[in-house]
C-alpha cells in the first residue's frame, strides 16, 4: 500500500479534528453540567430522561391536587367545628329554657332571639365557600348551597374530588343535606321551631333537646369523616413529594455529569490534543506553496 504525503496530512488533520471535537464536547458538558445536551448525545438516555420528566410532572401535579384538597377539607373542618360550637350554644340555651319555674317572659324572649341569631349564623356557615364555591354545595357553580330564606338546598348532588395518585380520587367536599338537612327538615327550620317553643311551648323542649343531640351527632360524624379524608390527602401529598424527589435523583443520574470524572477527562483530552498538534506539526512536510510565500 502506497502512503503519500497527502494521505499522511489528511489522516493527521482528521485525528486532530476528532481530538478537538472530543475536547469541545467535554467543555460543553463542563459548562452545562449535563451529559445530555441534545438527543444525539444519547438517544437511549434521552428517552429515559423524557420518561422521568413526565413522571416527575405527574407526581408534582398529584401533590398540587392534594394541597388543594387539603385546603378544601381544612375549610370544611373549620366550618363544621364552628357549626358544632353554635349547636352546643343552642343546646345550653335549650336546657336553660327548660327551667320553667325560673324564667320570665323577657328572659324567654332573649333566649329565643339568641337562638334565631344562631340560626342565621348556621345558614351563613352552611354557605361557606372556598375559592368562590360552596363547600357544602357539591359541584354547583353557584355561590350558595342553601337558600337563607326558604332553607332549600340549591346545590347539586355532585361530588368534588381530587386525584392524589395514579389510582385514587378523594372526595374533598361535603353533602350539605346530609349535614344540615334541607327545607322544612333542615336544622335551620328546626331552630325556628325551637325558638317558637321557647316562647310558646316549653313542654316540647325535652323532645327538642333530644332532636338537637341527634343533629349534633350528625355534625360530629361529618367532622370525623373530614378528618379521615384529610389524613388520606396529607399522606398522599407526602408520598407524591417523596416520589418526585426520588425521580429527580434518578434523572440527575441520567442527565448530570460526574464532575470529578469530567474534569480529569478534560485535562487528559487537552493534553492529548496538544500532543496531537505537536506531532502533526512534525509529521507534515513543507509543500511547494510554503516556498512560494
């Protein structure tokens, strides 16, 4: 095989260019901190990176959903606790009004008035909203769950849910009629009747007190249910955050450089490149053009 000066020159220049390309690639990795700067760097690694990023995005969305659900449930919890406090006050007033021998008409009027005021407070609590939506109104787009005048339920039977992982949806609302009743069978109508009995029929207060205890038990059951769901949402949020962190760690292993290793490789490559330049300069012979300059 005949080796010419031209073939030596072309081979030497190609090797120098290849060494320069390797140096440039290492310098790019050093400046970006990434092994993958374009799909061609590693098609397999690129596919893995895209898959991991998709999974991270999903886990972050689950965590955001859980956070929103926790806010819904937190609003419910606070509201139901306030409802229970109001009903407890109504109970105290009912017990007080049951003492038929110690209260005059003015005292009974004061108790009835306070019960009526507590009823108004309860209608306000039943129409509590989160981000403009009534938490006891299902999926309704309206601003109220109950009509404050007729006590009719104006929400819907829909269930507000949040997806907190691949397979789980958690209800973050509450069934308004199940907690408060509706219309003539609502707790609001019951308090109207109770206020009337304080004034006109004290003998009925014993049965009213029993019915009131039942209403309070319903609220306590709703509070317990909200607490269970709140724990579920909190656990799901924590799990989603940990999964996202694990996936980010895996992604870092795919995309990020091993800094000490790249520094050593770059130093070796720069040394190799300088040696290649020096060797090529000695190998390449002067041409006629060099003498004509």
